[in-house]
C-alpha cells in the first residue's frame, strides 16, 4: 500500500508514510472487508459511511504539516482510522463523530490497536467544531461541506492548517487552508468525493 499507492503517486513525507505503515488499517474496517483493507479504494463501515481511500488519508495528513505537539480536531471520525494516523503524527487528536454507533466503534478500534493514548473520540456535530479543546493547530474534515463552517474557521489557531472537501454533494475540491492574519488562505489540492457533512444537525440521521 505504502509503496504502490502512496510513494508511487508522489507522497514523500516520510513521517506520514511511517504513520501509514504503523496503523493496521484492517483493524479499522468491518470483518467482512478485511481482505480488502489495503486496496486502493474507500470501504463501507456501516450506516452508509465509508473509510477513505488510503491515498486520501495520507494526502490529507501530509497537507496538515503536523508536529508532535499539535492539537488536532478530526471531524467525521467514522472508523477512527484517520484519527489514528493523525495521532501518530501529532500531540493530541480529538475525533468528533455524529453517529453514536460509529463513535463507539472508533473508540473500540483505537483501544484495540493501542492508539487511544492521545486520540479521543467525542460524539457530536463537528460542523460546530469542538470548542472545549479549541483552538487547534490543525483541523481535518472527512466529510464534504458546501463551504467552510464558520465555527471551524474560528477554532483554528493563527498559522493553523485545515483540510476540507468543499463543493457539491457529488464532487468536491480538497481545500488546504492556512489561517494568516485572521483570514483563511485556500488552495485546491485534489478533486475528491466524500460523504456529506451534516450541518446544523440536532439529531443523528441514520
Ligand atoms: N475519517 C473516517 C471517515 C469517515 S466518513 C475514517 O477514517 O473512517 C465521514 C464521517 O463523517 C461519517 O462517519 C459521518 O457519520 C461523519 N459525519 C457527517 N457529518 C458529521 C458532522 N456534522 N459531525 C460529525 N461527524 C459527521
């Protein structure tokens, strides 16, 4: 996976490649998908949601330029896999997940793989961020938004980085954003397709 899907496509950040090697992806996918855990595709994790393609996880992690002391928010924790990868690169990761069953699954996956030390998963609407642990050095969003949710912009530190798919429900640009002088400077790094970020939801929709 690391050689063929990541390095061969130009991902050269050695810390990110090491993190991708260190986290056992098969432990984060449902049992009947384990044989496909290292294939070049997103996989279903239940409740109509998916774990991203490994390349996308690595690309997003690299774009955040994490350091070992960074405080990170991951919106849409799903299986917990992406949060685990970020946890191998940063100081602390808060994963936030709207669907309670997936939040529980992410916690169980992180505990089983011994990654729960600096990665915690909370249940809630991540389009509102997670003010309790803000501000963040980096924010990673794993679901597609029409625009950058204002709460996430606010909870990002000056100099902080955010990756977020922004666009229509069918196709998005993966934006890599940096906060500079209180403003967000964005560049589009890739074309992508994520499940929708449910915004302003008060009840989880299954
Ligand atoms: N990062 C995950 C991928 C999960 S797919 C992984 O590595 O497995 C996107 C996730 O975002 C889904 O689990 C979905 O339930 C969640 N989601 C959608 N809208 C959300 C919101 N407003 N707040 C928190 N999570 C949300």
